[in-house]
């Protein structure tokens, strides 16, 4: 009876071990297959390549409450359609708009940002994360501004009343 229990335990252990190894092997195969596909895709040259005119913009000195606008230009230097799937600003004070149709090889698109400086003062640095169908997958655009507060606005301490 003891031999039978030990044998059953050994068989159960082998089955569990084999199924765990099979799961891990399946995961590895999927990862390897995905990596091979990615390499083959890259080697075939059928990738979009995003080229930005600039990735950093300085609005200079602006007044608190100003809404300023800048448009980043992106061109497709690759051999497949470039698709911008998401543009996410680092804060709610920035509103993006972007080309939502595929950008053909050799063509250009835009990513426009509007920055609202209401309630801000001093040096501000913001980012906009762009998700693309490129090998890198994301790009980070940056902009900055030096904001002069309004009289009686943010950063100004009122004089004590007498």
C-alpha cells in the first residue's frame, strides 16, 4: 500500500512538473516567436520611422493666464504607414490634438499642443507622450515656459492692510 501511494505521488509530481514546464515553454515560445517576428519585420524594412522637426519647444516668457499653442511636425521616414495611436500630456493644463489618419511613408503629420498657464507661475516644464507604431513605440515631446504672474495672481503676496 505504501509503495502504491509513493508511486501515485511520484506520478502526480511528474504530471504537475511537466505541465508547469509546458506552460513556461509555451510562454517562451510565444516570446521567442514574437521577437523573431519583430526582427523579421525590422529586417524587411517595413517599419514606420518617426522623425520630428524638434522634440523640445520653449514658449519663452508668457503671462499667467495665457494660452499658447505649438505644433510639432512629424514625418514618416520609414516604409510602412506611421500611426499615432495616443498623445498623453503630463498635466491637465495641456490639450493635445494630432493627425489621426495613417501617415504614409514620406508624408508628414502634426501634434499640436495648447498650454493654459492659468494658475501657474515661474519656470514650467511639461511633457507629452506620443504612442506610435514604431520600433521604439513611444516618444516624449517637451516644452517649457517662464510664466510671469498677474498682479494679485499666483505667486504674489498681497501687502498687509492697515
